[in-house]
């Protein structure tokens, strides 16, 4: 929910609505929301278990890209007892594989969201929730079947089953005649759900996907679906599967699936006809803004999409029989001398067009060039495409050419916007790269251009290019000496092993560079200086095989550096002793077996996250190391890798050297470590997560001395610990930890 709308809803609902953040909660609360965390343990909800009249339980997004887990104390214990509950969301909790039978107690439930869970099936009691109006099962990839009893939910208005692995639908779904939203309708085989049954759902609106259209055997059934009358359907997806029919029959099916002209989005997948019916691309569909066709492998040509006056986004994928794109694509719009194809189009994508050879220009006496509003042109895997591209693109801002090896355009004929925001070229010929001389742009990506030895001079981009990415170009040797990119703010170099890095004479010109990432590149680089990068904020250096030293040469050393990451450089021996990093928050020094010494000045008090080899810490005296760690009052994340003196970890714990601010402790690849010192571990009073990875020799944990603050214990590839805690005698000693993850199994 948009934050402004959410804040307004809280204001209107007054004291009955509450965003729970761990603080004391009023007993008058009826509507509860909270930020979802990776491990939502029982203790998090302790203050809520006395709420008996709760009507809304709504987790909100906090960690968008991680798996989240909810304790069964909530999902199977507390929630089913809330008989007044109207709104229940368990969305994005990976460990939700089932609902308890007691879900049937929630007789007043109106809204149930199980999206992005691992739910495998719904218990019969779910279909006794006769007041349920919304059921969301989208992205439940383990869900393979809906039972016939879903027909009992006669008050259901919204059913979202998009992006599941359902292969068929129960015929009883036709009893849900009050449905407004049905995201997917799966046509069954003979005796199953028929396309005609769509006529029994007269109020459908919004998005509708009709899948498995290969199961249609009777055109009368298609006509009976009468999509034209479903005037509130705004987005329509039509999909076929395997075992296609004869092409003319497929075309007749698609012809009879003509929707209302109110349609705004249309997608056609795996259609088996050789041509498209006349309604597709017809100018009467004046409200269509987004259109996608893909995997229509028998079609010889494209429909006249240029006639759609409101079309903004067009995606065409895997049309294997299309060899030419020309007049049939632009259309003619008979009766209009001022016709301009694609008058509103902003994004155009062609992807994986294996046989496409020609893109012919639009012929017009009035010079009404197509694509006047086009902003993004994306060509991907069009290996046979040659010749010209559209010549007049005055609004173009983003150009992406990928794996179009034969594409060569005549620059003298191109009249594009000269100020482009981003150009991406993957696997292009040098002739295509020569077009870079004619434009200014803010972002440039070049990838897998095998014959490229030197970057283009880029004269127009020199003062405006802000982001440059070079990836997988083994032939690239040097930067252009006469064209310094003084405006550059971000430079990424990936897998360009022969590239000569910028010389000391060139580096001073990069006074705007904020981000520098070099990965498995620049094999000749032996010494890297921080001295001439005064505004650098992020430095990532990984897998540089001959790098021996990082220096400052007496200059002020990156005072704005926030991320300092140097890993897997096997020959690196030294970092600067005189270095000031007052802004540093994240430091990663790992996979550096030859590093001989480390200045304490690399560890400023601002540091929040530290990843380091234990051997690197060994270069500092134990007394000085203790003082150093105690100074890190902001350190919350510590990851230590076992490369060197592994017992130093226990020394740090025994001497209680680690800061009490530590919340996450990760121990990786300690092959010889057999135990952890408990007294120092217990002293980490803020520790929330202890994770151990690939510690094959450790036999036990200090089970009686684990800190009371510990919420998550994660063990991966620790076979002796795994075996120990399969025994109930020892499991009981750690069972008090709210969340335990052993390999892929989570107990919460």
C-alpha cells in the first residue's frame, strides 16, 4: 500500500488501528499491521496474544528479496482463535505450507492472502468460510490443485490464482457467479471446465488470463463465452499449450475470442495460427496501451499494431517464422492521409527473433515518420537482422542492442535524439559501436564485444557520461588516451582481464567518480592508488590476480569512502598504513592469503559491518586487537572466515573483546575449530543471529552460555552439530532459541 494511503487509513481509523513495532499495544486495537522480518519469532508477538477482538492482521513488506518465516505459534496457534478476524494476510512467509483445520473458526473472515507462500493445498475447512470475499493465492508455486468445494464460497468476489502451477480448475468454480476478479481461467479437457463456462461469470473485471486454449474443440463454445460483453475486462491474456490444432481452427478460436474495445492490455502466447484475425491491431481498440505477443511460431507476419492510437508498450518475442517487418506492421488506417504509425508508442521490444532479417521503413508521402514518442528501443537475440533501423526517433532515451551480431546501421540516415540517457550494447560488431560517436549519453554498457580492443572515443559523451559498465570483453586492452570521461560517477569493469587500468596520469581527471567496481579484470594491475579519487564512496576489487598493493601515495585517502571491499586477490600484500576513512561503514577483506599487515586505522569507529579472514586479524597483536574491537561501538555485523589462526576466534571471545553492539555473528569455513568459548559469547548481549557455515569439526555449542538475546541459530554444512541436535537430549538444550535453521530446514 502506498505510504500516503497507509498513513491516511491509520488517521481515519484512529485508536482502533495500530502499527506494531514491539512497543506496548493498546487493548482497544482492532486493526494491526507490522513490518515483516526474516524470522518473525513468537517473542515478537508476545504483547499481542491477549488481543481477542482483532479484525485485521496485516504484515507489510520489509525485506523484499529474502525468504521470511513466521512462527507456528502465530499461524497455527493464535490466529485461528481470533474469531472476529476479517482480514488475514500470511503473504511471503515461505514456511506456510498448510493452514490448520481450525481456520474454519474464522467465520467472519472476508479477506485471506496466502500469496508467495509454499501452501500445497487448502483444508476443507477453508471452504466453510462462507463470508470470504477475497482469496489471494498468487505465486503459490507449490499449489497444484483447487478442490471442487471452492464452489461453496458463494460470496467470493476476488480470486487471484496467477503464477501458480495449477493445470486445471474445478467445474464448481462456475457457482461463484458473483466473482469480479478471476485472474486465471484454465480451459479443461473434454468433461472439464469449458470455455463456454465463462458466460456463467458475468461480472468479471480487471485482469483475466484464459489458458490451455488448445483444449477447445468446438467453436460454438468459444462464441458462447462472449468476451465482447465483458466490458470491464481491462487486461486479457490468451494462452495455448502443447498439442495445437490445425492452424485455421486456431485462427477461428482467436477470432471468436475478440474482447470488448474497452481493453487496455493484451497478451497472446503460443498461438498456432499462421496469421492473426483482423481484430488484432484494429484501430477500434483505441484504449490498448500495452500489448505482448510471444511464441506464435507459425505466424509469418505481424499484425498492424501501428494503428493502435494509444499503444505505449509493445513486446514481441520468439516469432520464429517472421523474416520481415514492414508495411503490415505499421498498418494503413485507411481514410486518413495524416496517419502516423505508433503515434503514442514509448517502449518497443523485439526478443529472440531468430529468423528476422529486415526491418523496412514506413513509406509515406507526408513524411509522417513512425515512433515520434519512442523512448526505449530494445533488440535482443535478433542474430540475422541487417540493414536499417527506424531513422527518425526524436524522443529516444534508452537504446539496448543485445546479441544482434549482423546489425549495422547507416549513421548518415539516422536522425535520433542526440541526448540519450542510456545505451546498452551486447555482442555487437565494431561497426555498431561506431554509432556512439554521434550521441551524448549518461549511461553506457558494453558486453561481449569480442573484437573490441579500445573503447570508442565518445567525444560527445565525455562531459555527460556518468555510468560506464564493461563486461566480458577479453579483447579490450586500453581506454582511449585522448578522451577523458571527466563526468564519470560510476565505473564497473567485469571479466576484462587484458584491460590496462587507468594510469596515474589519468586518474586525477576522475574527480567525480563515486563508485568503482573491478572484478576478474585488469590482470596487469599490480598497484592501485586511492589518492586521486577524492569523492569515491564505493570500492569493490575482486579477483585481481596480480594486485600486490593498495596505496595512497601520501594523498588524502578517500574521505567519503563508505564501502571498502577487497577480496580474492591472492598476491595482495599490503594496504596503506597511513589511511583515514572517517565515513567507512562496510569493510570486507577476505580471500587475501598474502596480506602481511593491517593498520588499525582501517577500522574507524564508524564501521557497521566487517567481513575479514581470521588470518588478517592475526597480523595485529592480541592486545591491540582487543582495543580495536572495543572501539567499534557501531559494529553490528561481523563475518569471520577461517583462513589462518582459527583459535583466534576463541581468544577474542575469551577476552570479551568483541563489542556488545554486535547483532549478527557469522563464522565461515573453520575446518579445524572444535568448540566455541561460551563466556565471551554470553557477553554479546545484543546478539540476535549466530550463523555457522562449513565448520565440519565443531562438535558442540556452549549451550548453557548462549546469550539470552539470541533469536536465530543457523547451521549449514556442520555435520557433527547436525547429528548432535537430532538427538532429543541435546536438542532440548537449544530448543529455547526462537528460530533454528539447519541447512534448509527451519524450526520456528
